[in-house]
């Protein structure tokens, strides 16, 4: 990956030989190389997450809600009230009768709890059972991010670096090992984003092929955008876990329309705005919004088809009539859920505000005890829900740089990263101004975009590979040997490749030397990038005992509590 070096004013113009190479060059590297590295990183992440997954043998933090709700979905099809000592009964006996009277009101849609329930169905109502699927999706998220980063940068090495950073983040690690919902929101948002990035390349290939074959009009050809159907399903499942997923539906919907407009303009379509509105915007709305809505409603099937859920009442004897009968009641249920969230202002010792999250001011103690024996007078055992400080503080700086890259260098990747981060961060501010109770782990869906920001900056830092910056490489933000692809295309901003008269401004020509000797630049950049990865690894290893409930002496535990606000 390389930064975009500037050409002198009299530089000759250059353009790839074919529309396909201009719009979306293929990702370099073979299939084996592109999968082997990410899979090895994923295996490492899986080992970290599944090792001692059943420890502590306790109900930690909000597992008290979701583990039992998941079990109720398996038994009844909807959430059910439990007896007062249900947590202790479950820990003592996974088959204990913990059920009270009647349905339970819940504040979140059911799909995340259905995912937890799959682990309980397979392994029983034990800590390992209700944590199994969170650990699985936390591990798979590493693989997805490896592949997304590889596609966005054209570098398998940088893709693996992204996956490794996600694997070493403390908050992603902790939420992967607890039966909470936020790891599922992160997974489905990341999966939806991956589908859209993949679709961006594939639709541009199709656009180039159709234009080259002459199968087009003034508006450009119609494009199927097949991967957007998958994105719609994934984003719908994110919403069906927590309603915060809806902000990603809106943000990514806007993003893909801008991408479509940029692609048509880059391809030389005479009416790119009209073509986007006529041929892309409508299908995109169906694929992302309508499909997401259908996916969301499908996750309520247990409540819809089985009588007895909160507010559901009796169900018709005709199963085919039950969905129509249930819709008004489901709408009323959602109004009650919305009222709950709008009025949730109870004080909590670990609550924090969105502006606190990037600096890790107030983490969450998921679990804390003081065991009797550790070879010292006082012992500690904790699960602290906190991100790896070196990664989070480095990502905060990287996001500022990425914002500059987006606004000044017009890199579409930077725009997508910033949008993904803001969609999950700024949208919490209105609720924070109303004093709604919230916690640091609500920021879990932001972590992949923070990692992508770091990786993009590292790539720019490393720079191009050869002494002469090839036009494609200089424009792409990739090493020349990686078969670089354009990163600053028109979808970043409509006018970024056009001069005042509308004439195309071509990328940097192959004859322009880099102002900094590439060997020195890459050596320094690679050393800095490697040093950052090692610092994150060491930081994670140091914090690991208080992330994984290992027993420490009190002094060793306290040495890892860097600030008073962390207690």
C-alpha cells in the first residue's frame, strides 16, 4: 500500500488500457495466498477465544438476561419470566426448572438471543454453552476483516495485520467470551460491509465489461448488484439483534448510491446522476432496506406463530393468518420497547458516554472476585471490558489521519471507514444528551472500522515498493508488487478526478520518481508498522489476565488498572 505521490504540473497523462482495469482492477495474489494467511490468523483468534471459555463458571454481567432469554426461546419461542434465584440454579444444574409465571417484557429484538440459544441447544445451559456462539462469531469476524482489508488494500499482509489487530483487541475479546448482544451487532455489520465492498468490485467489473461490449445507453447499463442482497440480510440481522443496526442501514445505503454514481461517472456515462437514480437507487433501497426489514420480521417468528408471548395474546387457529393478526400487536410491542429505551436513565456505576469511549475513560467490570489463594495476602480475579489501549489510542490518531486522507486525497476507502465509524458512534450522542444509560461495550461494532483506519494509515506510511512510482501503484495506495488498484476514484467525491473544465485528471505517470527514496521510506514505514503491531501484542498480553478472569495478586491486578476511572 502506498500513499498518493503528487506529480509535477507538466507530467504526462496515463490511464490503464481497459475500462475494467480503470474501474476495479482485480485483487492481486492467488487463492491459496489470499486464504492461508487469514485462516492462520483466525485460528490464533479462535484459540484465544475458546481457551477456558467456560471460566468463570458464573453468570457474568448482562448474561443474567440474555442466557436465560435464549433458553426461554428454545423452550417457549418467546422470552419467559424466571424465578428469583435462577442464575444460581442454572450454575448448579443446567436442567433446573427456572421458570416463573408468564411472558417477560424484553427491550431488544430476539435474534441475538436466538444465536446464543444455538450454543445452549448444542452444549447445554452452561457458561460454555451460552458463550459458544459469541466466541464463534468473534472468531469469524477476524476472518471477515482479514478478507475485507485485503480487498480494500490489495495486500494480503495488511489484511492479516487487520485480522491480528482485531484478534488482539481486549473489548472484542471480552465480548466474544460473554453472552451479550454487541458482538453479534459487530459481526453482522461487518459481514454486511464485506458484502458491499465485494459488490463494489464485482459491479464495477460488470459495468466495465458491458460498456466495453457496447451494451449501454446514456444512463449506463443496469447492474444486478447481487451481493447487496446478502448485505441486506446481514444488516437486517444486525437490526434484529439491536436497533442500532438501523443506522448502518441508512449510512451504507447512502454510501452505495454514491459509489454507484462515482462508478458511472468514472466509466464515462453521459448521464451518471440520472443513471444512478433510475437504475441503482431503487434496487439498492429494495436490497438493503426492504430485505433488511423482511429479515428483521422473520426473526420474530417464534413470537408471531406461537401464542403466549408478551403482548401477543391468543393466536388464530389458522397458522397462515397469524402473521397478519400479529402485526398490530407487534407494532404496539415496539412502541413499548422504544419508550423503554427513551426513558432508560437509571444510574449505573460503569456507565459512560460516547465521547468517553475512544479514550477508554470508563470500562466495565463484567466480573470481579477476590479468591482466597494466590500466594499473596490479597488476590483478584476480574473480567474487565476494555479495549487494548495501544490499539484504541492509536486508532484515535489514525481516524484523524484517515479523515484527512478522505477530505484531501479523496480515497474512497478512507470515506467508507470514517462513515462506518461515525454510524456507530455519533448516533449515540442524542441519547447521551438525554442522559440515557450506556456503556463502553456499546462501541464494539466500531472496532473493525478502527482497525481498518490503523491499517490504511500503516499502508500509507510504508509507501510504494519501487524507485519509480508506477501510475497505478501511486494512485492506489498499494505497493507496486501488489498489483495496486485505484483508491481515489470518483465515488469518493464527484469532482476528485476532474479539473475545472470537466476534463479528466489522470493519475501519476510511471516516470515520476518518489520524492523520498522508496527503500528508506519502506524500511522506516515497515519498521514503524511492525513496532506498532508488537506494542499492541505486548499490551494485550499484559492485560490478558484481567480480560480472561485469571487469578492475580492484588498488586499485580492493581498494576494493570492505570486510572482510577477503571475501577
